[in-house]
């Protein structure tokens, strides 16, 4: 099983979010990413959001700098 991540630094926003999340499973990463998107970025937890986030996952771990 390979590690995957999603990194807010790759997606410009008004708040310049610097959070990166990584996990060993897609399910775990998706749940953490949705929680972050809803709590911090005020998105609604919808099937569309979950689908969009899942498409942004990358293999490996987040780089130290972008």
C-alpha cells in the first residue's frame, strides 16, 4: 500500500492555507480532507466535493516546499 496526500498549498485561496494531509488509504485521506474542507474552508459535504477531492490525491508524501 502506498501513501497518498492532498496539499492545500497547491490550490490558491484567500486564506493561503498551508495544510497538507497524508494517509495510507484513500478512505482515511478522503475523510480527513472532507473534514478540513468543511471546517476550515466552509465547503458543504456533498458527493461532488468528495469526488473532486478524491481526484486531487497524489502518490507519496507532501513536499516540504511548494
